[in-house]
C-alpha cells in the first residue's frame, strides 16, 4: 500500500513535469491585436466596410482562440501516463526539481520575450499612427507656421504616448529580468552531484519520457502550425487594414485639398473680366501722399471750416491706414492682394486729389477776396465820384426841367438813365426819348431793381437814329 501511495504521488508529479510545456503554451499565447486602440485616433475616417472587417476579424480571432484553448485542454485530459518504471522517489524529486527550474526559466524567458514584443509592437503602432496623422497634415496645404505647429503637436503627443508605454512596460521588463536572474541562481546553486547520481538511473525513465516527449512534440508542432497560420492570417488582415487605412487617408487628403482649394477660391477669387484685369494691371502711379496738416493750417487761418473738423478727418485717415495695413498682412491669393493694393492706392490718391482741389479752391478764394477788396475800394472811389456826378446831373436836370436823360445806351437791354428825383418811376413805365423838343428818337421800358436802381430796355427806335447820352425822356405811366 505504501508503494501505491508513492506511485500515486509520483503520477501527480509526473503530470506536473510532463504538462509544463502545455501550460507554457497556454501562458504564452499572443495578445490579440486591438484594432480599436490602433485606430482610436482615426475613427472619424473609417468607413462602414472597414468597421465590419475589423469586427469580423475580432470575432474570428476570439473564436479561434477559444477553440484552441478547449482543444488543448481536451488533449491534455486524454494523455495517459504509465509510471510503473518509477522506483526511486529520490530520483523523481531530483529530476522534477531540475525540470521545474528549467521549465520556469523557459517560461520566464518566453514571458520576457512576449512583453518585449508587445512593447515594441505598441511603440511601432504609436509611431505609425503619428506618421499617418502627419501625412494628413501634409495634405492639408497649411502655411509653414501652422504646419510646423500641427506637426509639433503630433510629435509631442507621440512623446507622451511613448513615455506612458515606457512607464508601463519598463517595470514589467525589469521585474521579469529579475525573475530570470533568480531562477538562474537556483539552477546554478543546484547540487550537481545529485544530478550526476540521478542520471545513473535515468534510463528507467527514458522510454516513457521519450514516448511522452514525442506525443508532446506532435501536439506542440500541431498547435505551433495553427498559431503560425493564425499569425499569417493576422498579418494579412493587418496589411489589408493598413492598406485600406492608407487609401482612406489619401482619399480624405485629396478631398480636403479640393475643399481647401474651393474655399480659397471662394474668398480669394480670380477676376476674369477685361475691365478688372486691365484695372489690376494698371500701374499705381501718381502722388498719393497726404497734406492734411498743411491744408488744415491754411483753412484754419481763414476760419473756413469749424474748429476740430480736420482733427476728425486726420483720425479717420490714420484709422483707415491702420485697417489697410492689417488686412494687407493676411495671406490673400489670386486677384485679392492686387485688388487690396489698388484700393489702398486709389483711396489715398483720391484723398490727395481732393486735397489738391481744396488747395486750389482756397487759392481761388484768396484771389477773389483780394479782387473783392480791390473792387470795394474802387466802388468806394466811384461812389465818391458818383455823388459828385449825381449832384451835377440833378443840377442839370433842374435847369432843363426834364424828367430825366440817358447816360449810356450802348447796351440796348440795359440802358443807363438818370431820373430827376422830383419824379417817380415804376417798374414797366415807359420813357419817350427826344433829342430836341420835337425830335423823337425812340421808346424805352423802365426796370426798377429791388435796390432802387433804374435801367431801361429799348422797345422802339426810329430808323436811322441812335440813342445818345443826354437824350431827354418823358416818363409815360402805364
């Protein structure tokens, strides 16, 4: 009975020894490729077809994994172990310890390798995603400053993601490396003499171990082939997805270029009419400098404008120049820059032209004022002489006892007359002109201005006779 218990214990231990590799297969299965993480930043670009492909791949991968796991467990349950040849428990313990240490070392190395591959794969995914986004930015046609800023932002985000991956995986890698070092110490410290002694009895186990190894190798080869086939399918699907992603990115980039070009053309049109083309091609020649300060000083001296008017005009000119300067710094395209430049020049040219016109008008005003002053002086002199002439005319009119007489008849529509103050003349009255008492010359019609001045217009003239100064007239009331 004691041997039976030992055999049962030995069977349990043998199962642990022989099934180490199968457990390692389960423990070392690859992590599924998470498409949602890989394309999280480009979800807005995916199509329904791409989403269905991704979901289909995930379902197939999960189903394959579940199937392989169940199948391995079923195969493990069917393995029969015959341990009738185990007679030395000490030999079993030695071999079990040595095999366990070696299996632990293999498992630890496999775990370290898987972690490093996972770290490298996720790092590559981050860099690939950043490269794809940089390609999208390159296709947007941004200015150098905006392009540099966008690329720098993507590079900064990549650095943050890589730093987060490093912060997560570096401790795991160091921990797994430490585990490998500890196992190596156990292997190095193991009593080599006991192993040599145990090897003398190793032939007892060789046949059963070889049979088990062959069976295990067949299972291992089978599942390695399955895993390799799954890996090939995974790589194929990944390549297809990357190709589709590149096509989507290129399609969106092309569409974005077209949209940007249309948007640029909408707000930066090309002027096609002959009139506008000729206008934009015309040279911006002519003086467009401002002389408002000089003009303001000249007008202020004569009090021709209200105080402060030119201050407001100067402020408006300054503000207009500020706005044009800011608008001109915008990176316009097509016909807009030339149109803005011509508008600026035409505005300044018109202001300068109006300033020139105002200065000429101001000079005319000054000249007219000087002429008016000269005329007033002359009128004043003439008024003094006229008073003297009027006195003489009144004396002459009283001496000849006439209603009045002609002074100047050269302009038949405006005959200058002198009317004796003893008589009144209304507008429309007539004057019968005589040279001698019985020599009729003609007839004039009087016109009385609001100022009281009286002129006449010839309405009848005797043929062959001409009205002359000092011809007398007789007032005929109507």
